[in-house]
C-alpha cells in the first residue's frame, strides 16, 4: 500500500523534466551526394553515415565523410581512407558522454592523422595525399584538414563558414615561415638560366603543399598535423561542400553554392563539377561531395488518451506562462545561431596534444598519445620535453610519447634531420 502511494506522489517539477526530455530536438537527417571526373585516378572518398560508438548508457551514432586527393600515385590516399578513421577513434577514451566525446575529437584527430602518416611512411612509399575529414555528431560538425582540398558550410539561417585551411605554399605565408625555420627550402621550379616557373614549392621534394599525409621523399617538416575546426550549427541545418582543388581552382565558395541552390545533393555535386570543368577544363581529378543536414520530419501521429491528457496538461501550463513559451520561436527567428566551438591550426604537437580536461578523461597515464602503445612507468617522453622547455618535467607529465613518436615529433619541428633529399617534383 505504501509503495503504491509513493508511486503516485510525483512532483510538478519531475513531470516537467520528463516532458522536456521527451521533446528534445532529434538528431538531423543527413543526405549526401557525390560527383567526380577523373584524370589521374588519385581521388578517393569515404562515406560512413551510421558509425556507432558506445556510451556509458548505450550506443550513439555519428557520420563521417572524407576526401583524399592523392599525388605521386594513389597509395597514400587509399591507405589513409582505410586506416585514418580507426586511428582517430582509437585515440578517444571509451564510455565518454556526447559532450566529452565531441570535446575529445580535436585532439584525437591530431593523433590519428600523425599516426596514419607515421605508419604509412614506414612502408617506404613515396606517395602522398591531402585529407579533409568531416565528422557529424548531432548538430556539431568537426573538420580536420591537411592540403588544399576545402570544406565549406552554408547555414540554412544565413552565412558561409570556411571549415578547412589551405596549406598551399603559394598562399600561406605562415606555413612558408614554418618550413624554412625547420630546415626546408622554398622556391619555384628553376628551368635554368635563372628562369623560375610555376607555384612555390618546398625543396627537397618539390611539393606545393606544406601539410599532407605521406610524401616520405619531401622531409618531415611537411607535416600531417591537421587544421581542425568545430562548429555547432542551427537546428535549421545547412549544406556542406567538400571538394578537391580541381573545383576550388575554378570556382569561389559563393559561386559553388549559388549554382546548385535548391538541388538535391547528387544533382548539386554534379552541377558544381560541371561548372568547374566549364571554367577550367579537366586539368586534375575533380571531386565534389555535397552533404545536406536537415531537421527530422516528424509524421503526424494520432493522439492516444494518455497523450491527449499530457497535451492538455502542457497547454494549461503554457497559458499560465505565456511569456516564456515564445522564447523558442524568438530564438529560431534569430539571424545566425552557428556557434564556433574550436579552431586550431598549429603544427606543434606540444600545443595540439595538450588538454585542459582531466587526465583520467582524455588519455591514459602510461600510453603514447599518438600510437596508443602501452608504456612502462618512466618509459614515456612528455610531449612538452625539448631543448626549449624551461619547465622541469616529472616522468608522468603527459601527454606522453613513445621513443618512436618522439623522433617523429622532433623531425616535424626541424630538430632532427629527415627525408632522403630526393627531388621528385610532386604537386
């Protein structure tokens, strides 16, 4: 009798909390399209719309899209397509809630990109690839990029957002300075007699990019450390365009978006590629991925007696507090509610692998932050260790690197000679 009585005693605040939980905004619907015109056969894409991850109280889903624009052969692009995502996900601790998982992504993306590059270079292959990787978790978009493929977002509530960085030496003065400081040379192709032609390149190797995965012959100051940007979009959704440089050499972001407005993703991608080829011809592999992020459409459902009672209860409550019921509508009518959560492009691992979150949540105490190798106490090397470090480090001051990943870090920072000095003339 007492249990029955206790069951009936539910406070108004609890009822309202339950109702609020029931009306939470659903995850968006994601629809994508692809178009490609191939000249060299070195562009590859990755689509995974139903990736699953375990949480403390169940399973959550997220979507992943990737574009890999290879050069000097397709090997690096294929390898990255097959291994990069797993390397990123393996760098995220298990059982995080959604907010923790999203917050861990930028750091995991850096670790995953560097591990993929390190593992591929150990295969003694010369090929390289640009990478643009997009992860969509609910209404949060996270983009990591190296190279000159680009990703833009057109918000349904207004505004174009550039979610990737261009790592072409020709247009990135900061990257040119980083490479020369690390021991690389910057210059155009010399045809003899003092005549220079073409875009700025890095020597040795002749690569036009400052960041990529692979490119063993260029030197490790051409780094795989990605630029990462993370935004939370309006629940009105929007459109993402990921394209290789074959599109962006011919079209601006505004032109690409305007030429395909109102079209479904497949038709939009095809239209963008067509416009690019009409403007510039098929000079390189030209690939475009269009992703629409849409609010879920909920079909009308007949109300059961219990739902009618609940609807009546809520309508009565709203009448008493009419001034608060208008707030959601006012918020949705605001200009642009895209929120920028994270942005970082530094090539320094000591900066990119550091974290403000508790050690126990973000990385295991004795494990390499890049390759996830288990370390014995005292065996790991702090990512902050180095000649310029003025702070006295303890053996457990992480994140920690294994000796192999520490060599990789030092080579990328120009503290250790690397590369075989070949001049391959890649682009």
